[in-house]
């Protein structure tokens, strides 16, 4: 056998092995709704793993109700819808067939929770952070800009909710999952937000359920200055 034929044989074998592996990987994802591309493979070059950073080192430290898991879930909402249960710090991704994936989240602290129906208008990997003026007024010591990366408070991924300044995003402080600590955004473990990011698309419906005292965010009031919100709603709310 000539050298050319040997090289051609090995190249063909490599391609066949790659295709076979891809088929088995795809089959595994379909068989197990929780199986997905490992977040390591979703990272831009030069950034460490979202799944092996400090927030994912010991997921067992989370209480069972805050760990990502497939559950029975009855709803009339269409598959692909995100439902956020603010009171119980849980986020559900509806799968259909009476199933959903449940994730633990961190939510707005007292006076900063909200409710409404929105859609995802933008998706960003390792987003930059620009603290809004309202937050800087409350916390003037904050930086004016933080580049995307492991030290960024928005974490590994961000899903921006249309008509608002709110996001579903990762975090560099996993201890906040399950707590009411943010200024209105929804926090997730970096591994969890990477998983959710890969499952949803722009235009995904997001339902935020809150307590009865929460402000209902509409297109009209979502981006008004904080002072106007204080007048219109009777309660000043943070916007980040």
C-alpha cells in the first residue's frame, strides 16, 4: 500500500470516529434532558471554566431544592418558557410533557423585587458590566466598568430582558444563590446559567412571579428614572 493510500485511510478513519462520537453525544443529550455541552466548550479562549470555578466546586453544598434537576411540572405555558418563582428563589425551564428543569437562583432584596412578562432580547457570553446611575448613586464606591471575565459580577453568561435593565446572569458569588440580595436581576451559578443559555434563544418568554407587593414592570415604567418610579409606584426600586 502506498504512503498516499495509508494517509488517506487514516484521515478517513479519523473522520469516521469524529462523526460516530458526535452521534453518540447527541443521543445522550436527547436521552437525558440535563445532559448538555460542557460549559468548558462554550468559553472564549483565555477564560477559565465556568463550571470548575469556585461556584461549582461543591454544588452539593446547595440545598436540594436549589440544585439543577429535572422535575415534574404542570403548566399551561409552552415548552421553552422560563418561569421565575421569586418567593422560592427558583427558575423553571418548561420542557413540555409535564416536565421542567429547575434551577436555584438569587433574586432582588426587599424593595427591589418585581414581576411581569418579558422576552429575552439579547444573549452575551462573559458580559461586561456597566453599573447604572441609580446603583452608583447608592454605592458610589463601585467601579464604572468591569470587563467580562471571572471577576465580573455578571458571571459567565447574561440573558437581557427586553424593555428593562434586568438580566438573568451568572455570579462570582455563589453564596448568594437562594437569597434575596440583588437589585432586581436574577442570579444563577455560572454552570447553571451556561446550561440555560445554551437551551434558550432570543425571543424566549420569561414570566417573573413575585409577591403581592412587587412592582409589575411594564414597557412604560421599566426604564424610567428611579425618581419617577418612586412617584408612580409609591416605592422606589433599584434597576440592577
